[in-house]
C-alpha cells in the first residue's frame, strides 16, 4: 500500500530566507526518513530546475517529495506517488477577484468566504506542485473544485486540518485512489 507522510513544523517569524531553505531541507529529509524507515539526510535532498525537491540514491525512483511554507509554518510531504502540498495563511485580500484569475470554468463562480478561497487556493497549488509547477501552463486549466472525477488528470486532492487561520491541502497522482492514509 502506498500512502504518504506529512510533517508540519512551526518556526519563529524572524527566520531569514537562507535559514528557511535549510529548515525546509531538514524537514524534507526527516519526512522522507520517517516515510521510508531509512536514514536520510539533507545531503540526500536535491531540487530540480523548477525548485521541486527530490531524493537522490536508491529510493529516488519511488519517493516523491513536496514542501510548502506560509506564515510561521513549514510542511513537508513524502509519498511513492507524485505529490504536492500547500499551506497558506489567511490574509485579507480581494479574494473574489483573485479567484477569477485562476478559476476553471467548471468551478464555482466565487468563494463564499476568505477561508473557502484559501482552501481552494491550496488545492490548486498542491495539484500544480505534482507537476513541478509546469503543467498545466495556466491555473484556469487546473480543475480542483467540484466533481473529483473531473479533477485535473484525476488527481486525488485532500483538504487537511490546518492550524487556526491557515488552509492546507495535498494532491496525489495515484493509480489506485483508495491508497491513502
């Protein structure tokens, strides 16, 4: 059975970008190690030309990684399927207008609230990360709200419990949609 492992960590708001990148690599290595029950280190984690993390070595063909951060949280994901994770802190913004910029024609016209917008947004970001943020070329082509059978390339998308004031979603490109924890 192929499932996934997710680790969520909080960090101080004073953390600078280079520190955050290092913390992300450490969390990815810890998540991958927990998922595979093997010893992995930061040296085993690389990034491709699009910034998508991956592992090197004997596990690399069946180990997929994803990382997200927002506000004071980092989230790492490991799976044997291509995967994506996104966390977003709720912040006031013209969400109805933003939604129109990324909305697929079969998705609802407008979110009912800021929290609903961010849940939809994290679904889109997590799904896009499955494809290294390269496919599709426009967010409007990526359906992630509505009928799951219409989701882009039939991805499995799961909304997860998030810290107060955040939204969190994962996406998996799996052959058997019953295989997740």
